[in-house]
């Protein structure tokens, strides 16, 4: 019988009051490996109450002590990150190297947060008015919620919670119910690092848990990553309940290849960015825009490389693992069929791929579609699978127009050896993250991560200084120490004399 994955509240496993559970699969075999508790209002209320109770003490903990806990968490994570990578592979399906890379990128945000004492420094003006000093400070918000997706069960939560915790907030994390174990592992690691009980809590669940967090008056801010329809929903419902919200949505990332690009290097990059983690990345390249007469040569190179990839169990040294669930695999396969029906040419068909894994695994190999046009569903929709679509345009201007007309604006890349063209592209393209000969331009932790247009709801990106500002709020203190010369009544508006 499979075990039940509990919630984590006040540094303890919380047995659910609700009897609802969900299946957790091993995507490489299709077998159910555990049940995850699905929270209702009572479990969410318990987690929020734990965070609310812990907040005053953690807020007033010195920056020195907070930083010590952050450093301890970083050292524990670094020493045991292979253990976390194995948990991710077992429930998500991505290959071990990719899972380890995810943990490492998340660790960069932890390291950034270790410098929180410097980042929270305010400003002061002495004698702004006669005998009056003015200071600006930044303070934590209180309990905050992080709602994270299945595709990065460790990295995406770590975009948010290290900064939130370092700044003095308390956290309730609601991970995806598809791969929940990484969240509990991280919570236990926080406790081992010395974080007080109640500062970091985990509730598992589905829409019921999300709605409870969005509506609970104890939650002061919400950070979300997921599809655009849900991001819009989270933003609108969260702000309607008075919360600060950053909601990162979906993507349709374009890779524009100019005629002067090195086609071999470009083909390598397209395969890596299109099929890594089975395409289940918000920064995956899903639309390759070939400019001029290079398309045939480029498609040939990509097809040769894609056909040589080994798809299978992520614990067997394969290049690409399964998709996260059978339902999602079937949905992605449906897009491949729809593309062919709408006139696209299937150059490499992942539905026919030979795999090194269980017969019941959720398999779909690398898929390459050519002659895709903008009205096809494989282009208009976020597929979130190992499907790379090639569109052909005649000029640079057509490529930029195509990218800018797309409703998403998460990430993009341009491949060229022309510095002037690259500089022009980064200036003209309406996308939040741009790579020049870098296919997956995920920023370092000290820069912000986020898109434009329908890829972001709210005005704040993740991590970097935008993250610090999101998890704090400003306060200005104007002070005067008693001086007999300032006595007497004066009902006029205060002046700076």
C-alpha cells in the first residue's frame, strides 16, 4: 500500500482533517508510488495560523541570526542536493542531471538571500528640517504564500522563499500535488538549519487549497508560477482580497535564427532548449523562427540530433525522461496530431520513439514540426512538451513582428554572429528575458526573472532586487527630539524650515 504524504506545519507532519488525497506517480513506470493529502480550509487555516504566530518572533530576530540560518540552510542543501535531485526525478521524471541543475539554480537564490543584511539597508537624512531627521526603512509583510508548479518542484519555490524568509516573513508553500515530496524535504532541511517552527510551512492540495490561501486574511502576499489562465485567476482573486500578488504565467518562447548564424551550434542549442526536461519548462524554446534561406539546412541538423536522443527512465543516464502524467502526455500527443492535420510536416515523430523505460511510463519522444504557421494550434498554444515548431520568414523584420505579435512575452533568443543585429533585436523585441546566442536566458539570482504581456500579472518579477522589494514594504520615520525652542501651538501645515 502506498504511503500518504502529509502537510508540514510547525516543523511537524500534519495529518489531514480532510480525507481527500491524490495519486503521486513514478512517470517512468506509470505506477502510483504514494498518496498526497489534499488540503481543505482547515489545513490551510492551521498553516496560516502557524505562520501568523511565528511572524513576530521571526520579524524581530536580528539580521545576524537570520543570516546564520540562511547560511546553514545553504550548506545543508549543497551537501545533500543529490538526495533532493533523486526525489525530483522519482516524481517529475526529468533526468538526474537536469534535476541536479534545477537544485543548483535554486541554490543560487539562497546564496543571494544570504546577503540580505546589505539588501535591506535603508537611507537617512540628518537635519532635513531644523532638528528633524528622516529615515527610510524596509520591513517584512507577514505570512506570505508561494504557489508553485510541477515542472520545477525545488527551483521555483526557491525563487521566492529564501528572500521571503531572509527578509523576516513567514511562508506557506503550496507545491504541485503532482510532485509534492520535494517541498517536505526542503521544510525538514529548514528545521535542521535552525529555522524556528512555523516560519516555513507546507500545505498540499489542488484548487481548494489555492482558493483558501487567496482568500485567507492572514496571507499578505502571494507568489505564483503556472499557466497564464491560472496566473490571471490568482492575480485577480488575490488582489480582490487585498493581497500583493506576483503571478508568472505561460510562455511561447521564440528562437530567432538569422542567416549568418553557425547552424551546427544553433542546432545543438535548439535541441537542448526544446527537449530538455521533456519541454516542460516555461523557458523552453517551442518556436524556432528561421530567417531567410537557412531553414532546410537547419531542420536537417536538428532532426539528426533529435533522432539520436535517448528517451527513457531518468535514473538510467538517458537524455530525456517521460512527461509528468499520462493525461499530459496524451494532451501533448494530441497537439502533434493536430499540427499534422493543419498542414505542418512531422519531421521527427516522438509518438513513435523507442524508450528505455517501463511499458506504462508516460512517454513521448522529441518531436520536430516544420512549415508551421501562426494560426496552427501548435503555435498559438503553450504545449509544455518536447515539441519544437519551425516557422519560416523572409526577413529580420518579419521575425520581430512575429515575436512581438505573440500574446506571450516570457523569453526569447536570437542566434547570429552580427553584433549590430543582436543589439537591435534586444532593443526591439517585446519580451522580458532575452538571450543572444543563449537559448534559455534564465537570469542569475541577482537579476530578476519574469516576462511581459500575458506571461506576467502584477508588476514585480521574481528574485533579484525586485524580489526583495516584493517581500518588504517601505516605512519613512520622521523624528525630532524635544527642544524647548520648538514649543508652542501652530495649527499650520508642517513646513521644512
